[in-house]
C-alpha cells in the first residue's frame, strides 16, 4: 500500500511540504538577496544556521525543484574558483533575463563583426 501511495504521489505531482532546512535556506536567500549581490552557499548556511553539508544537499534540491536560481558567480577569498550566487526564483528572474539578453546581444554583435 505504501509503495502504491508513493507512485501515485509522484504521478499526480503532490509533494511533501518543505522541511525546516529548506524553509530556513529560502528565508535566508530572500533576506540576503540584493540586485547587486546574492548569497553564496556558505552565506546561506551561516544565515540559516545549518551545516554546510545540509545546505549543499538542500540547495541542490531547491535548485532542481526550481525554488532557487544561480543568478551569477563571484570570486571569493576562500576558493580558487568562482562560487555561485543563489536567489529565490521570484527575485532572481529579472537579473537572469537581463544577463542572458546582454550575453545574447554581445554574441550577436561579435557574430556580425566577423
């Protein structure tokens, strides 16, 4: 019976309610977001009060489910590579579309010049 309920739940699209860690990370992302700068994974974990491992797993899940977006990358002192900045979907959509249109415009101008 439990397996049948699980299969039905997946087919219909009914999902479990968000857990405390997910809610805390989304609230932290909303609070730390500005148009100029969004939160990194470590900043989200610190603000939400969860471990780095829990934040890493949950942020990946939230991004996969479409609740968080990677809006840009930035350099930090603690890593050699740029880190992703995350924003809730409602707040980060304008930044992503502006960035995408700028990149498309730049690519088209480079293509026309050739």
